[in-house]
C-alpha cells in the first residue's frame, strides 16, 4: 500500500552511465530569489559556503523569462531556488543500488498517461511557427507540451525502474521541501553548463533526434541522423546561439566548438550533440554567467529573446522546472586569480526527459514536459511522432504484476461477461498492458473450447508478465499476447456456502489509499490479510475502512447498506474496486434490491453499525445478505 514517504529531503545527482552518484542529505535551509534579485545570489552563496553548506540549484524556465522582463507567470513560479544541505557523499555503485532498492518490495509504475495536445492542435501550432519564420521573426522555435499521468508505488522505486529504460549522464532524484511537486525525477541526457575551476565552461546542446527501435536498422538511423542536413542546420543554429551567449562574457577569442554533430544513444532515441567551450575571466560571477546563458538556447530557439516571446504566446502555460536547470555549485576557496581560476565550480543540466510528482489520494500526480525544435521545413506529423519517441522511456514502462477477473462459469457460459471484458480492457489500458478487444476475443475463443459445458466453477482470467512462469496444465490454459505478457485462464471448483453468512466488522481493518485498489491485481497483501482474519472468525468477509473510518469495501466484495429504507454503497471516488456485480446492481437496482435508486456516497463506521441490512456482492456469489460479527 502507498504510505506517505518517510524519507528525508535529499538530492541524488546520478550519472547512470557510470553508476556514479553524489548524494546530498541533511537538509539545512532554502533560499529563493526573484529575477531582479539575481545580483544577490553571489553574496548569498558565499555566506552559505562559509557555513560549510552544499548548494543545489533549482531554476525554472520562467526565471529566465523573468530575466528578460517578459514574464506573465505567477511570481512564485519565476523564482530561482537554492536548497542547502550539510552532507555530500560520493556513493559507490553498491551504495547507490542500496539507496534505490529501499522500497523494492512494492511495485511502481505509471497509469492513465495523457498528452495535453492532440495532433490537430499541434499542427495548428506548427503552422503558426512557420508563419513567424516566414515573417523573419525567428529561425527556430522549441515548442513543447505536457504529458499528465498518475504513478503508483514509491517514487524511489519508480526512479529505479526508469533508470533501466533511460540511462543518462545528468540524471537526478530529489525529494525537496516544496509544498507542491516535492518529488523530482530527472532522466536528462543534456548538459547545460559544466563550470570548471580552471575557468573553462562547457555546454553540450542537443538538437536532432531519431528513434531506436531495437532492430537491424538502428545503426543506419544513427548514421542518417548524423548526415541529415535539416538536423545539422537545426543543431548549428543552437551552437551559434550558445557561442554568442558565452562569447559575451568569455575571454576574447576563447570560444570554440571542439565537437560538432556527434550522435549518441540515450534511452529509446539517438541524439545529435555538439560541444561549445569558452574560457571565463577569473573575476566572473555565477550571476553574470547565468544571466548570459540561461535558459539554454536548445530549449528556446533562435534568436532567443523573440523565440521566448513566441513560446509564451503559443504554449500559454508555465513550463516550470521543465527546460529549466538543476545542479550543484560549490566553492573553490583555493582559487588563484593569477592562474585564471574561478571561485566556484559545478554542473547544471537541461531539465528535459524529467518530471515532478505531487502526492494525491493514494497515488502521485505526475507531469512531464516534452517538445521538439521546429524549423521552416519541419513536418507537423513527424514532429508529433517525435514527442512519443522522447516519451517512450516512460510510456513503455510495463507493470511487474498481474491483473485479473474472477468470473462465474456456469452451464458453459460466463455470467456478466460483457462487464468483465469491459473492466479488464479498461484496467489494461490504464496500466499499460498489451491487451485490446481483438486479442481478448481471440483468447476467449481459445479458452472456451477447453472449458466444461456443465456445472458451476470459479474462472480466473489473468494478464501476467512473463517473469511469472507460464505453464499450461490441467484446468489452466495460456494465450501469448506478446514477448512480455500472456493471458492465463484457470478453472476452480466452486464450493457451496452455508445459508447464513457473516461479515466481520472491526475498527482494526484500516487501510491507506492506493491507486491499485481501483484495479483487480495480485498486489493484494492487505486484502489477503483482512480476508484471513475474517475466515479465522468463520466470516465470509471483513469490512475495510479508511483512516477517517469511511467504509470502503470487503476484502473480496463490495458493500451495500440499507438505512431507513434507503440502500447506500460507498462511492467509487474512494479507493475501492468498482466490482462487476456492484455495477450490475447500480444499473438494475429494482431487480436486485427492489428499489429504484441506490445512493452512492461516504458511509461512516457508525452508519455501518446502524444499518438495517447489509449485503455483500461480487460476480462469483452475486448478492449475499450477511449479519454483522463485531470484534
């Protein structure tokens, strides 16, 4: 079950390629600066460094917009943040793995992803950008949108799983003391600034993307990207922009481009990267460097100022930390100005392929920005597809557990089959299982040929990952979906029940909210424990309550209460399974309960105790009147 994270505030700066990580912990304080206070950052840094603190920078894109005096976002969204920690530790590979494995006993993943822009609207935005380019206002625009999703399980476990999908050199996992969006998970492949104590500042802008499909043509795609004139031109525009940004404050003649159009693999895409270097004067301050270069030109367009104005008009929502920057800046107390050394050093990334998480009701709400560079010959359909290439490391994350339906198989037919199929398909879509209506019908057709035509049985239909061994044996049949998942049908005898059944009612059956409780899955340890307690008291089931003592459901049933001649049931807005039999009763209350309407809402423990009648429902047993057994 999902509990409120007990971990302290921390930052893990993670080079996943080498599995080298830096851990900042023992949080001390937090400073915020508006754009017009940028000059104060240098003095504040010196005070913090004199106290022995390590300074982690969190710079949203809108801070850069505010530097240009053109921001319309709320003032709080435009602030530069410095989070200060007392401890810095270089983690060994095993220590890093241990940190990321501390919540490995629970599953983590994403659900219900939704891109905020559809293909038609995206095409309209691209047409507007093309019109601006034709007017000579800009040469290139980095246009972005947002993927909204839910995540379940612990953020640390989610980060660990995604590291396997997207191994990058500038990743980060952070739990910060922010009222909103305290969890930050970054899988950024892009370096904004590598500030060396020697005074060398290096940037590695990215422009140019091609998909990696894990087939025989991947190397050919990489070579095609490297030689593609459109992508080279796009990349060169941004290289020139960064040369100009750094050149304004660098030593005269020191700006150089040691590498152009390099292509490297990052997760599910090839990326074209170039390198820009410059030698800074020894007396340069961090605030001057940031003012000259932030935000990174690769995520704005060219020319930068006009591009940012057009971005604000097109996107019409703050980007937040997406396309901003995070990183560690440290003091260099032994700096020799005579040798051209700086008084500080550090590294900042470009916050792409990254997202934040906000705790909600039993899950986390996530949002990840995604975008592409648009030039005059960009095709809207191709650029829209590119958004999905870049999101594939997240959207391709599959569940590690099974979901299933428990059905009543009687006289050669499945009761309430249409509702079972609809719910299974709905859960599969939400949780990213490879099941569609056609595959389900094909599997059911195969299973039906194996099932008996007489008698009553419990039929369990499961979607299972291949990590769970698939063995076709007596009363168990397998249907492969793809290389990662299969459908399994298992048939069990159906035991008769005693005429009088009981439900256990105790205030000890308190459970926390959990997104997966809305789906029928094998992540059922809490349900199994509650059912075990009920069976120990010879009860059919036990009622579960949330922390406010609102009634939720039974461990294997939904609950209906009759109070003052009116039937009630807990609302599906709570963390409950919307049972197939529950749906059937709500659709036909007269047939099952003899009333025209059932009230869905919140029901307190005391109302359970005062109820005139209680019935439990599930698809296997139908409507089951029960008596209370109170302990």
